[in-house]
């Protein structure tokens, strides 16, 4: 018996040796870099095409650590903030980039960009480029970008004799939702996120709060979540969802709304511009070719979409910074975008990172309906001035402080409970105000 | 009440209990069945709003999971599970023996100390553990996980094994001693055969806890030492639904634990019911 156990143990150790080599996959290949990515479809495409990079750079082996958004964020923040050097490339967003750059955790990519012929920094969508810069230098480069706009079913609008204004107000959207809502045929008037999470419910709701004239903090960091404007905005959002929203809205995030809208179960959807890759793909969507796109609805403050970009940065602790930059510059190049289009299909191209993407004939053919609304939304000048009244922060759908991940999530839990009907909007906002006041106090707000 | 009426009432009661047990069993089993069925569907079928129980099975999801490099994760999980469970048993059996057979002073304090280590939420300790692992170059090292998993399961194993040892009649051990058995012989030939079902139950609990452990694996590994739960979450995406592929990966990840439970089934039933009837 003992002999059998020993044999099994040795076999396991041997296998582990093979396993390590397999995971590394690069024994004898030269330099090896570890890349942390979020497991979204576009990043999975990147992993599928990695052999193209290996062909161009045979001396560099790329190993991916692919995790869902929250886990990836936690893992990379932990590793980079403690200087552990586990990753040579990290996938972060325009929320982390300026904060991490200010903390000295990221390599300044300015010199790398300058010495790379044909990389063309000016080709990046200007708003995205700015959002990924700190003190005039880019600290991460965009893999893809997104903003928010309103999507609507042209066929349902035509059937009911309705028309969508190019720049609708939220009141107009509510009126349209009331006319289009048809529970009998499983069609909700509008789909909106209600799932707790700073990147889920708070993303669209923050832009609604902004356009209603609300804000998270005043210039002296005093919490403003019980102001009349915020109260009005949240009541509007909650009422709209409860009356004409999708069933189970309190548990619906981006993915659920995407499935709902793609299955033809909603007449309108206000969400990320990145949804188009799925919606316009006839294999995964029943509404391909039937969707119209207009600017994010407004109320008082104009132009209130969000701006978000998944981008690639190099931690300062990387011991393979040159190899890491070769990979980063490949994955964010014009050449890569063309490669995705030709190999995997134009609907899978990472959108809104480069202006030249919208000049590619294959992509233009596909993106005719949504290219302009996407670019207009992303270039809307609201990120630095997201609200009607002055604020001490930037960011359309977030507050650019490290505490916001926790604050935004806690507030979203309260507001999601209001959407579910478990508590009143007033109670949810009173609790949210307490959370925000605690965070504001650490910045001097009293 | 006549004897027939009493018997009929007893039969009715048994039937109600049986039906209740079946309903609860089906309720618990249904998500597992759904997972397995979904793994054989296409992505479009998987999130169809009118789910189908009858469909043409496809194997593309399994092919996709296998082509994602499942091997190293599987081996790491097997190594961490087998070695840490073996270590737990090697340490827990003598500890439980000492705490049950011999009159150890302040045994309750010792037992409380063991279990108190489980009271601190792991998330509260992760930063010190992470920094400690980093300072000994233990990040992304499977042996770091083995040590942590051993520590994680040891208190439960000691408590479980102690309850099994307490079931052994002291007369049996005294008889062995009177026959001249030494401590090692007493444990090997008398005690262990009696508590074997208990050891099997304890081992299986440790295997399940270790196999499914996610938090340490996520935080302390990157590439070389990542385990199955980390592999599994790489199929979860916040943009788009890949339920069929996720279900295929989850089905594959469940198989080793199911096999372990199946092999240990006979011992397990005896082990889990030990102490239930005295």
C-alpha cells in the first residue's frame, strides 16, 4: 500500500513538472512575460491570435492570466501595489491609470511610444488618450474604448408609429418606454442595469445623476447624495425601471441586458457602446440590423455619456519591460486591429481605441449605423466636467479616488435594493449619504 | 386503534417522508443536472429564453475547455489536494488520538484553540499572508498552497477524528494492551481499522474543501501554481455570456471530487453515521 502511495506521489510530482513547463510553455524560448487580462471576449480573441505575435517575436513567450473583471482588478492591484513583480503587463482602465501613475506604480510609456516607429499615438481617440495620461504622458495604452448611448428597436418604433429624436431627453425616453412597454409580448419598454456594483448599476445611474444636475461631492468634499437633484434623478431611474423596465431588473447587469435586448425582449437599452459587437452579430443576436443608435439621453446638463477604456500598462516592477512593451505595442497597434478583422471577423474588432479603425473598409461596412454615435459619445467633453455644478473630481461614471470602488459598490447595493422594492429611495439615499460622508471626511469634507 | 390501522398510518408516514426526501434530493440535484445538460449545448441554446431538456448534444464546449490548457491546473489541484490531505491525516490522527484516548489536561481549551483558528475570516489575513509568501519567494508556488491548505483543514480534521476515536470502546484497547500490543501496534491493528470509515469521511471533507478552495489560489498564484477554481473563473466574463463553455469547465472540475466520493462511498456512509447511534 505504502509503495503504491509513493509511486502515485512521484507520478504527481513528475506530472507537476510537466504541468509547470506546460503552463510556462516557453522553456528554452528566451524571455517570458506574464500578462494579466480581463476575460472579456475581445481579450480572448487576443489570446487566440497570440501565435501571430510569437511569429513576429520568436524570442518572447507570452503567458496569460485571464480572470473576470472583479478578480482581475483585485489580483493586479494587490500585486502591483506591493511591488511583487508577478505581472509584466496589466490590463487596467482609465479609472486606475491616473491613480496608479500618481502612486508611481506604472512605467511611463511616453518614451516607449516615441521610439516605436509607426505606432502613431495621435491616432488614439483623443478623449481616451487623455483619460489614460498623467501629467501629459500616457501610462497605459487603449485596447478598446467605450462610452454610453441609447439603443432602440427601429422595427418596434415603426410598428407603433414612433420616432426617436437624435438627442432625446430622459423625459422623452420615459414617455417612449410607456408606449412601447408590452408585457403581453415579453417586451419591456426599456432595459437598464440594476445589478449592484460600481461598474454595473452605478455606471448608467451616475450619468443620469450627472445630467439631472446632481453630484457625488461638492468642491469641499461634502457628500451630496441627498441633494434634491440626486433624489430626483434616482427616483426617476427607479420609477422608470419599476414601471417599464425588464423583469428582475435588480439582478440585471450588462450581460443580462445584452441577452435581453439581443433576444428582442426590450424596445430600448441605455448602455455601453461596446454592446454593438454582439448586437450586430446575427449569430448571437435576433435584432441585428434592427437597432438604431442615438446619443445618451440628457436632462439639464448636456452630453453626459461615460468614458471607459480597457488598456494595457506595464508595472514599474517588471523585469522584462522591453519585451512587455513589444507585446503591448503589438496588441494596441493598427496592424492588430486589421488582423482581428481579417481573421476573426469585423464585428470582433476592439472598438473605439483608434480613429483609423473607423476608416477600415471592412469595419466601415459593418459599423455604418453606430460608428458616428460611438465616436461622438466617446469624444463628448464631459469627463473633466461631468456635472453642472463644480466638483473636486473627474470621471463621468466614477469618482477618481481609490475609495470609489468600495463606495460605489456600497451605494449601488442600497440603490439596487430600492429598485427591487426592498427599501424606499429616501432610505437608500440616506444610507448612501452616510457612506459618502465617511469617504468625503478623509479628504477634508465636513 | 387496530394493529392494521397503526401499520397503515406508519406506512403513510414513511411514504410522506420518502416523497419529501425525493423532492429535496431532486431540488439539490437539479442544478447539477442542469450544469451537465448545458455543457452539451451550443451557446445560443444555453441561454435560450425557453430552455430545452431535449436537444442535439454537441461536444464543442469540451473541446474548447481542453484547448484552453486545463492540464497544469488539474495537476496542481490534484497535487495540492492529495498532499495536503495526506499531511492533514498524518497530523490530525495522532493529535485526535492524544486528545481522546489519553486524559490530556485542559483538553477543551486545546480543542477550542484549534477551532478558534477558523474564526478569523481569511480575507482579513490575506495581506499578511501574501506579504509573508512574497518574502520567502512563495508566490505562485504550489507548496505554499499545500502548507496553507494543511493548516486550513487541520482543525476540522482534529475535531472530526476525535469524535470518531471517542466512539472506540476503551475495553478494546485495554484488551489489546493485555495481549501485549505496543502503542504502534495498538493504533495500527486495533484502532485504525475501527475508525477507518471516520478517516475516509475526514479525508473526503478535506479533499472537497481543498479542491474547491478559491481565495488563496486566486491571491497567491499566477501561472505555475494556479488550480482548477482559478481556471474555472477564467471562463466567466462580464461582457457576453458563455454559459455552455463555463458549464463544461465546471462539469470537468467536479468529476475528481465525485469520483473520490464514489470510491469512498461505502466507508463514507459508515463514517458519517458513526456517533449518530450510540
